[in-house]
């Protein structure tokens, strides 16, 4: 297979770290991780990691939004992944 990738980034319309954590933690099919080499679907939210080590001002200066979410799509059923993301996005309201 050529010309395709399961890597993507999305921007959620939320700037509240606690709601973004709830979004990430509610996912059932996506594992939290930054190692993109596996077969399973992964999610990574830079704000959750970086804000432990730096001020929000420094984080913002890096040009990364609180709502940035990185996804690596694995081999799970596409309908299951879509439903999982749909459910988790409701945590942001």
C-alpha cells in the first residue's frame, strides 16, 4: 500500500484542559501513547503532557493549541473507531 497514512491531527473546539482530559480518557479503542509504530489506534494530546512542564504562555508560544489532538489509526473496525471518537467528543460540550 502506498500513498496512505493513518496519522492525523485534529483540532477540537475546546480550551479547557479538564474537558480535553475527559475526552481522551473516555476513548475505549484508542490507547494513550506517542509511539506510532504499533497496530493499535493511539491518541496523544500535547497539552496534557507539556503543561506539566511549562507555563501555558510558553506552551502557546510553541504554536500548539490546547485543542490539538494527534491520532494514529490502527487496525480496529472503522465504525468502532468513529463511534468511539463521536462518544468522546461529547465530553467537550
